[in-house]
C-alpha cells in the first residue's frame, strides 16, 4: 500500500512557484534528501516533486508506467504549435504567502545546485475566485476531493501505482484581443458563462469551444477526465496561465492537445488558441510518496545507481 504525494491535492494556498531543472551529466540525486527537510516541511508549504520520463525510467525502471514518454511538440498545419521544453526535475511549491514560497523556492534551488541547472522558474498566483486572467473561472468541472485521486493517480497494481502523470505548460495570453470580443463571444470561446461558469447548452456551445474540445471519452463512452491545478502568472508585459494537471495516464493529455490544436481527425481547433499560445510544454512523473521515500532512504537515488552514472 502506498501513499500519493499529498501536495497534489492540497487546497487553499494562493502563492505558487514552479521550478524545472536539468540534471548535470553523471550527477546523483542525494540532494533530494535535503530537499525533503528544510524546503518541504517547514512553514506550511507544500512541495510536489516530479521527474522527466527519461530520468524516471533510469531511476526506477520497474516503477515507470508503460505509457510514460516525454512531451512531443504539437504542430498543426496552420502554424499553431505547442513546443516541447522537456527537463529532468519539476518542483511545485505552494503556500499561503509569496514571501515564504519564494524563500522555499530559493532554498530548493540552492539544495539542487550541485546536481542540476535551473532551467525555468515561474512564480504564480491565484486570481480572484480562481479565475484565469481572461476572467473565466478555471476549475469548475474539476473532479471533487473524493474523485480527484481516482482521476489523478496510476491505479494500484500497475507500475508506478499511486504516482501521477504531470503536464506543465506555460501559456501566454493576448488579453487585448480577447477583451476586444463582446462577452457573449468570449463565452462561446470557452463554452461557459463568464460571471458564474454555467455551461452553455448544446445549441449555444460551438464544437470549437474549449470545453467541447477537451471533454473526451473512451470507446465505451466513459469520460476521461484530468485533475487540473493551473494558476495565472505574469507582469503587465507578459502574462497568462501556467497549466498544470495530473492524470492516471498520459494519453488523455495527448488526445486533448490534438483536439485543441486541430490535429485530431475532425480537424477543428479550440478557439481559445486564437487568444493564447503555449511557450513551454513538458511531461513529468510524480511518484508516490512511499516510493520516493523508499528510493531516497535505500540510496537507490544516488550517483552509485548505474543507470544514473551512465548519463
Ligand atoms: C491557457 C490555457 C487554458 C485556459 C485559459 C483554460 C481555461 C479553462 C476554463 C476557463 C475552463 C472551464 C471551467 C472549468 O471547468 O475549469 C476549462 C476547462 C477544462 N480545461 Fe482548460 N484551459 C487551458 C488549457 C487547457 C489544456 C492545455 C487542457 C488539456 C490538456 C485543458 C483541459 C481542460 C479540461 C479537461 C476542462 C474541463 C472540461 C469539462 O469537462 O467541462 N485546458 N479550461
């Protein structure tokens, strides 16, 4: 029996920080041991740790879900793209105030500096009542507390059980273009009302609406949901959404992205992508807390691991 990383489901924090690292050639991950101490448990801060697919396969091949692969770029015929910016380690730190979260982000980066290069970092915040910067509530159809683990975690008995597939993408919004649309048009872009996030009825929700593109089903008609934890970021010059989600399997992301970018068989694209574009994209695996602990405690995550030493 294993426990997931609880931070995936932690609610109520308004300050967020994301860090991505590239491991130095031949480096070990002893630093992760330290990371768990000051940077994880102090000050009511949550930490989620995830690994790039290639690194995780080297660290713990027996615990890698079959479908775990790096993010591949999506390139649509009309020039719309979702670039791949895959790195080795992903950290999500969140807490109740930006100062404490910043201190922990700095401490985490310092802890890893001997082993890895900081490749990307992004402070984020919760905007009003969980609204994206477009003004639309983000998270309405997210699975509720009891369903979230079923949606987000690899089922028990499978390789990587109680771990989760993470998608991390930074999107840059063109708010001026979006705000130039009358509100009813904006609502057709997302498929929900702006004030209170009510789903438009079938007659008014275009097949190109965001929620129409990302609501997907398996061949038996069962919905395939994901658990989203995205947060806005930015300054006056550049701003948007740091899209983060957790899923029991990776294919859901691939299917949703192909339906958003017009590479799915029906050729339609998500009209939201007329107003925002991704500038980064990566997949990670957040192993169960139990496995993470085991690997660190038994020293399996160390430079002595042949798989790591061969990097
Ligand atoms: C800038 C990027 C994005 C923005 C601003 C955005 C915003 C939103 C909003 C406002 C909703 C409706 C309310 C809700 O249920 O949360 C929504 C729903 C959803 N989004 Fe996104 N989203 C973005 C990217 C993505 C991506 C990249 C994916 C998948 C890979 C995705 C998957 C979903 C899903 C699964 C839903 C729920 C659909 C349903 O069942 O009703 N979103 N998003």
